C-alpha cells in the first residue's frame, strides 16, 4: 500500500483522483454522463486533442514548448485535401496521409532549425510560426471550406470499431479514427522509454548544459523533436478533417490552450525532464470532460475557459511549489538532526 500512497501524492495521482471524483459528481447530477453512448462520445471528442497532446508532451519533456502545432495541422490538412481534390479525389488514404505528414515535417523543420541551430526561444519561435503558417494558409491556399473531400476520407469517417443502439433507437459508436490515438500513444510511449532518442529528450529537459558536456547531440535531438511534432500534427489534421467531413482552414487553430492544459495537468513539468504518457492521457480525458460535460450539470459553457485557465495554473504551479518545499526540507533536515561538531583543540607547538 505504500506505493499506492506515494503514487496518489504525485501530480499524476492527484489528477487521477480529481478525474474520478469529477466523473462521479457529474454522473450523480446527471446519470446520462455515465452512459455508454456519452463515454464513447468523450473518446471520439478526445482523439484530436489526444494526438496533439502526445506531440506537445515530447516538446515539454525536452524543456521546450510548441504552440504552432495547430497551424501546422491546419496547413497540412487543407493543402493535402485541396491537392487530392484537384488531382485525384478517389485516391486511397495512405498517399493523403503521407503528403500531410510530409508538409508537417517541412513546417516542423522550420521550427527545428530556428530553435536548434539559431538557439531562439521555443515559445517566441512557435508563436511566430503559428501566425505565419496560418496566415500563409489563408493567403495562398484558400479560406473556403472544402466539403467535397476525397472519398477515402469520407469512408474513414463512416467506419466504426463498435456500433450499438440505445433503447430509444439512437445509435452510438466508437470510430475507427480512435486507432490513430492509440497508435500515437504507443509510439510516444515506446519512443521515450525504449530508445536513445527518448533518453536524450529526458536528459535535455533535465539539463541541456550537462547534456552538451556529456556529448549528447542536443541540436540534432531538438531538431528531430520538432520534425516529429510536425509529422504528428499533419496526420492529426487529416484525422480531424475526416471526422468533420470538411476541410476548414479555420479549424484547430485556437485550441492550443486545451492541449497544453491537458499535458500540464497530466504532470509534465514546463521546465522539462519530468512527465509520463499515462499522465498526459489522464489530462486529455479531464480536459475533454470539462469541455463537453459542464453543460450536463447546468454550468454555462462560458466557464470552460475559466476552468481550463485555473487548472493550468494549478497543474503547473503546485508541482513547482512542492518541489521547492521538499528542497527546503532536505536543506533544513541535516542541520536539525546532525550533532554539533566541536572543533578539536589545536596542538600547541613546542618552542
């Protein structure tokens, strides 16, 4: 039981308890929340946020941050859909995903070059590229909704892993696109746990200076981190567009706060070097519940932003405060328990 007590004291344990209590309260106030249909709706609504969160988790783990991933996703999604609508609207899914991933990799490499080679601050770079990429999309690629998306994307939106029917005859389902979220979770979990690249990410988040002295390729690792984020953002754009059955250039951009909130709430420190995939999943689920279930208990949707902002402050601030408190205790403990050392008398010299 000691391991359970220690776990529940961690930020990941706290978010697990918070999520369970919130679900119990909402389910008590409105039993519809705990129905199979609503829970599957929550899974579907968390797909896009979840894949984004896996990408942002890698950035925060390295001690950086990326807020341009939504603009990368929108640009890759809209550019890929528009290209295949013009050349081959009956193209299979794989080429569409590959083109979107390639566009995402190119845009991510721009972030990587500015951050890794020119050593610019990650927040400043990605804030700038967020506006630049989205402005480029609206100026040169278009600003109209594309409703006649490729047939394979429509087929993906109509495919389900599970489908059921309620007593009133309404249908509920688990979409096939949830497999992309599972794949992203497995990929990132394997990457950070079993590869040298993942160990480099943790190490850079802990101390970039120490990594440089140990010979770890810091610049190359940082560059690959943002290329990876770009690839994942490009794929997420196609997944989102398939679910929505429309390519909307104004979609996704503006949802950065929810994604970052989910990762921070999951226990990943903004300072880097600490965080887990499971904690990030918990954070995604909590943010999804807040965004989609407050209305069920009669709370206005306008409160969503307030709640998310407060949770970011709590999620980022509490671990830092606990870390400082532990550091003070460890600094005071030796002086309070160790015996007073009396200096031995110096021997007199013979004259």
